């Protein structure tokens, strides 16, 4: 499918919203509010014969009445009206349609018949492309375009999300916004009456805005085509998949949700391994891997240097690394001596590098850089440096509460110093990644309100800080898997 075929949908200049409502809490009201209030710079045509205006915008009775042919129509009416509206869109010359309306094959026999009618109407217009029905809609942050009923708008970035589930897609959008993960495109694909996951993959393969592709699937229309397409794309752009309906309970839920028939999970997972697709088991892992792949250089191998504020974290991280096929090599004498200049004589003198709670402000960065310089290391995991700021705030807050004589200026200066150190550490690790082209993956000492990804303007990479060592190790292990697949299939 030529990339321009779907550009009318994903990069439209004029959008018709069919079935808009003055009720701001309805799906149709939310979609209009999202599109206009979100800053979309194109033209929006509300369509509903009941109104002359909706939310202060001129409303038209049908798509044939609008001043110029829309590139995209979004249908949000009762299911029974949708086949007729698809025909009207085709007759008006509209090539792209999103059907948010529910009540089709996921709703039983009557819904299946309606979905069949949609396909019959679409067949009369060969150039028409349909997303849905029963879908969330689409978001394109780069265009400030939220043509969906999802709340929120993630930052512009390089991760494309395709989700057959609307509510899971809504959650992914919210999490991405929270965690600082930049999005190139989100598509809620719904029942996939016409356009399928395979079509979106082919589009994203050539989309210059997308570097990573993330999928939530409950079924695959053509399994062989999907695997072949994903395998080809995966050589250049990582493909990450969460498959719903792995168990009997999940399969039953999927059938009543999007009308999907889920295949055998073991077969699907084996096919993913052969194609190099990163198959995950929970939604949070989709976000973890999106953060890593979109923000860090790929590791060239599986050798890991560990820098830890305290010994216990180093131990469990080393265990996790070994269990996930990552090596934690011994450090050469010269490297031990270089790092040791900034640490007490009783430090561990090995990998993991235990900073033993040192107050030397330079020690963490010295350790990280010395490891990155060494040819025997492909990546660094750094634990506990970022996140200390929260403990400093707690300390100064409790001091203010119990010590009336404590100088407010002094306490404020401590907080400022801690904040500046943490920000400086993030900036420096990003600069080190750009210098050495090796990933530095952080684990935060405490939960912060800054999210997983710390974006720095003008930088190629971003800081990435997970909440747990196991999340960091898993992300690195999956990156190593992708490196191996890409290297093998490019040779």
C-alpha cells in the first residue's frame, strides 16, 4: 500500500466529524473538543442535521454540504446509521474514514451483519480506506491532532502505537504522556473491518517520523503476512507486541470485546521469536521498552557495567543480568584504580561498582564514564543516583517541622543544590551516551513526578530512569535481543 494512500487519514487538512453533539461528555462531544481544543491547525466540519452550530462552530447537515471535500471523516453515530454514512462519504469523494461507533461484530449476529454492510458499501469505492469500526480513533502529536475520544496528548516523538483495544489504547496514551514517551502516531484499530495491523505496519515501515512500532493485538487477520512484514521491518525499526487472548479466559474476553478469534499463543510466540519481534506479556512492558528504544543508543553486545549507590541493589541487578543472558565482567586493574581514586579504600573494587554511599559528588559520573570508556563494556546500569532529591526534600521538610531555629535560606539552598546535581547528572549521562554510543540505563532511588524519560532539547538521546532494577535489566536484555537479530539478518 503506497504511503500516500493513508496520508489522507494520518495527515489530513480537512476533517468532517459526523454525529457531533453539544453534550461535552458524550463520545462525539469529546472528539470535537479534543480536535479543536487540542490545537489542530486544519479545518474541522461538524456534521449533524440537528444543529446549526456546535460549540460555536458552524454545523452542516451532511458531508455533501461542506465547502470543500474533507480528507477524513470521523463517524460517531449509532451503528445502524453507519453503512449509509459510509456510502455518502464515498459519493462525496472522501477517501479516509474512522468509525468510532460500536455495535458491530463484537455485539453479536446483528452487529456482524452491519459490519458486512460496511464492507459492501466500501467495495463500491476502491480508493476508500476505513479504520474501525468500534475504535478509539487516532492521535498525531506532531500535528496537534487528537481525532479520538481519548484524553491527553503525549509529546511528539518516534514511537507508533497500534491498538485493537480502545480502553487499553487510552491507558497507553495516558502512560506515555505521564512517562515522557514521545509518540509519532497512535491508531485505535478496533474491529479492523478493512484496514488491518498489516496495513499499518507497511505504512509505518516507510513513515519517516516513526522509529519504533508498538502493537496491542487480540487477533491477526493474516498471520503469515504479519510475521513476514514484521520480520522485514524489524531489521530497521523494532517491533514490540503484546498479544491479548493468550488463555481460554482471554480468548473469550477478546471475542466479546472486538469480535476477535485469538490463535494459539504458543505458535504465535514462536513465530515472533523467529521474526525477532519483541513479544511482551503486560502493558507496562510496552511502555518500558518504548522508553528504552526511543531514547537510548542500542548496545553492541551483552556486557554490562553496574554502578550502584548501595551494595544490595548491585547484587540483585547482577543476578538479574546473569539470568537474562547479560554478562557482568570483571574489571581490569587500571579501571579499578581510576574509579578508586574517588572512593573509600574499602569499596568493592569490582563490578558492580559499589559507591558505598560516598559523598564525593564526582564519583558516580567518574564510575559511569570509566566503564563506558572500557571496550569490555557495552552498557551501564546506574542505580540510586537519580531520586535522592526526593529524600533531601523529605529531610528539609521534617527539619522545618521540628527545628524552629533552622535557617529557611540554608534549607532552601540544600534543596536547590540537590536538584541541580540531579539535573546535571542526567545531562552528563546523555552527553556520555552521545560520546561513546553506549546506553546508560538508570534506576531511580524513589518515585518521582518526572516520568521514565528525561528529554533534553537538542540532544539525540534522553535519560531513562526505571523504578526497579528488574525493569532496567529487562529493557536492556530486550535491546540486546534486537541487536543480535538485526546484526544476523543484515549480514
